[in-house]
């Protein structure tokens, strides 16, 4: 609407008007001050006020005049009303100058009209005041007209109504403000509660996070403590292990020192015993006038060498007299000197014995010569008969023997005597009844036999270890057996006892181990040949035990003598007889086969670690002698074919390389001449061994080759 667009301009005009520039105070009415008291201009009604009053009341307005000035209304109606009504108190209003613009209403035309009607009705209902009363009551103010006075009252009422409305609006605004403040306060209180709840939540979260962090740190701390405890336990364990190792090392060093001292004292006692024995043996080398020996026997070389050996031992002894322990090398030198001295004495005794035998034989020859001269005629006839008889027997045998020749039997008997002497020398220890001696005997026996039992064809290291244990034991040095230190020097007969048991164990290994496992022959033979080379006496004892259990290794077919029982003769032949029960032929042949294979392996094997030069102490020449001797003897059923096959299968390749053409001549002789004799004495049920021997000989002669045994030990074996 157009009037709405003029509101702002109307407000601006009112603001710029003199009334709008007045300073209002809400305390005017309460103080009784006039609202327009400060206005210096004369108040005047609007030109439109007459029309409004005219419309509101039909009563004519009275003309009023002020005490200071009189205002006349140009309209006739207005003057009449003013005169009729008298004067009314009129609130001062500013009188607009002719040049000033008319006042602008703040209401629209419709609102002004409505408002004027309401005011007119209020004035119509109001009581009419007489002019006298009005003049007497307000002598200072003269009413221009009743209509103007009514208009002024309407204006005053309008102002009061506006004030009431303003008060009402102000109260409403105050209530609204109070409600707003209450709402804001409630909202703020709610926000404060939410803030407090948020702060409490945050505090709980911080507390929880702090608690979680503390728990986490506690767990980490516990974990670190556990880790530190574990590290501590680990370090303690390591320290304990190191302490135990150090303690064990100290104990080992103490034990080694104690053992070294014990060994030193043992070596000291041993060197004293050796020196004593060497001096005693040196006395035996001196010639004895009372002994009936050959005047041609020269003792000078023996005496000279004996004195040298005594000096050699004497040079070693002073080293131990200064409080120092004797070294093993010095003791070994002394033992070798003792062995050589024993050999010298044995050689001198043999020469003395041979000289005595020669002298006795010469005497017997002289006596026989005398008897032959006296009985020459009678003997000639008897010699003719004997010659004829021997010619017939020779024709029947065609040059073959029924037993070994004289030199072989002599060698066989010498070995048996040596073994018997060794057994007698250790008889006191072997038959000891004292508990301490029995314990020592068992320890020595274990120390001698255990390394032999541990020999296997796995590698060279175990063989070397077994050899070193046996060599140390035979050299008089202490060895550890079953956790105990034992030495042959602990008893005067310890060396003989150990030597006898050791040789017996080697042969028993051939009898049992090699018999069931042919591949075990070479490892046992390697160690046995090394022992035979380092200790010749042990070699003689091994051969003696072998010949006793297997006389076919000589070779020798013992005859049955008068007064010998059948059981004893079977034992002599190598059979096992228990409670008058003889073992079976298969078991007997199996044991003989094992011992022959061991013997065939010994004569071709040599211990590679000794470093000694020279021929084998019992080498291939003895194998050739054995083969030639066996072919000069009549074959025995089942036995000759078995041992001949086993011997050639083990030792045939070595003999072939050594003797070449002579060996093949010998093989041809066996096939053409000796094998028919074997077939002649073999029954039908004993042809198994004969067939094996025949196939072996024919294959070897056809291929001109004898393969090396599969179990033979090469150089690579001893390097492993």
C-alpha cells in the first residue's frame, strides 16, 4: 500500500520536527510536569482537527482564546462552537508557521479515521463542563473551542493509550525478555549440565585412558621384568655352565696331574725293574766255566751288545733320579732295550743248547759208529729188506707224506713251547685267589680283549684306536678300560698274562667272528699284523694258539699216539668235545675255515702306521711254504678241499702278484695231480667243498686271473 511505503519518511519527518527533537522522560506524569512545557513555540491545532471534531460531535465548537493571545477561527461554525462552549484547558501544542509544512500523520488514513471515531464517541459520553466552571477552574487558560479542547483531550488520551500500550508492550517485552532469559538460563543450565557431563565423560575417558596407559605400562613393565628375569636366568645358567665347565676342567687337570704323577711313578718303578732285569740278563751273557759248551761258541758279540744295552738303559735312569718323571719315549727305549736283551739271552741260550746238542749228537754218532762197525754184517741184510720195503711204500705214495716235514714240526713245537712257557709265567696271576689279584686280572683281561672285540670294517679310525690301546698296554703304559686306568706294570706277570690272553683273543675272533662273517678277516688281520710287527712275541703266541686250535694252519695232521683216547685225539685235531659229545662236521669245518681265512689275511696284510721298513714278520713267503707243504701231504676227506679253497680265495690274488708264473704252475699241478687225489678220498656226501674248489681252480686257470677279495682293505680305508 502507498501509506506503508511512507512510514519511514513519516518517522523521519517526526524525528526532524520540533516535537520529535524533544527529550521525553517516562517520569513526567508521575512528577506532574507538562509534556510540552519545554516547547517554546505556540501550540496550534492541525487544520484537519476541526473536520475531525466536526465529524465526532454535531455540537458547535466554542471559540477560545488564550491569556496571552487570541486565535480566531475563520470558519463560522468553529467560532460559534467556541463561544457556546466556553474555554477548555488545552495542552500546549506547537503552532506551525505558515512556511512550515503541515504535520504528517504516523497513521494511515483508515487508521486515523477509525481512531477519530473512537475518540469522538468517548468525548460524546464524557460530561459537559460549563463555561463558568471551566473558567473558574482554569483561569489561566482560555479554551479556543470545545472541539479543540475535545481534540486536545483525545490527543492526551491517545498519548495515554500509547503509553499504556507502550507499558503493555514493555511488560510483554519484559515478560518475553524474562522468558527468553529463563529459556536462555535453562538452555545455559542444560548446556552447563551437558558440559559438566561432557567434562565428566572426558574426565572418565582421561581416567580410563590413563588407567589403560598405566595398565599397559604395568604390563610392559611386567614383560620387561619377565624378560630381564629370563635373561638373568639365562645368564645364570650360562654362568653356572661355565662354572661347572671350569670346575670340571680343574678336576680334569687335577686328575690328569694325578694320573701323570701316577704314570710317572709307574714308569719310574718300571724303569727300575727293567734296569734290574737288564743287569740280570747281562749276567747270563757271561760264559760259565761249569757249563759244557762248545769251545767254538763266541760270547764276545753278545757281551758287547749286552753292555751297550745296559749303558742305554743307564742313560735313561738318571733323568728320573732328579725328581722328574720319566717320559714315555724313554720308557719305550728302555723296554726295547729289554726286549733286545731278552732276545740276546734267548739267542745265546739257543746257541748253547744247539752246541750241547751237537756235542751230544757227536758222541751218539761215535757210539753208533762203533755199533755199526760191530753189527755191520747183520745190518746190511736188514738194510736190504728195509730198502725194498721203503721202495714199495714210496711207489704207493708217489712221493707224498702223511705228516709235516721235520723243520715244520720243529717250528710248530717251538711255538707251542713258547706259549706254554708264557702260560706258566703268568700262572700265578691266572690262578690268583686273592680278591685284589682277581680284580687286577679281570681288568687286565678286559683291557686286552675289549679292543680286539671292537675291531670292525667300518673305517680306519676305530682300527687305529684299537691298535693304539693294545700297543700302549703291551708297552707297559696305562690305558683306560671301563673307566679305570690299568697297566701291565701293576703286576710282575702282567705282561705275560696280557700277551697270552691277547693272542688267544685274536684266534678266537677268527674262530667265531670270521667264521660267521668272512669280511671281518682283513680288519682283524690288519691289527694283528701290526701287533706282530711291533711285538714279535705276540706274533709267536698268535701262531701258537692258531696251530693249537687249527693244526691245518701249520699244516700238520697229528697222528694218533698210543695211549691217547679218541676224545683227546679229536681235540688235537681241532674238534670241540663237551661231555664226550663231539661237535658236528659242519660246525667244525666252519670254524677251521674262519681261522684259515684269518691266517691267509695276516700273511698278506701289513699295518700302515708303523712306518717300519723291511719284510713282513710273517709274510707271503710263509703262505707259499704253507701251500707247498699242503700239496706234499696226502689229502684228508672234506678238510683239505675246504681249507685249500678258503686259503686261495683270500690269499690267491696276493700270491699271484708275488710269484706270477710259478704260482700258475702250482695251480696247474693242483688241477692235474692233486685234485684227483682229493676226489679219491672224498665220499659222495662230502662233494660240496670239492665242487667249489674245482670251479674256483678252473675259472682261475681259464681267465689267468684271481680276483682280490671284496673285503680287502685299501689305502682309502685307512685314510677315513
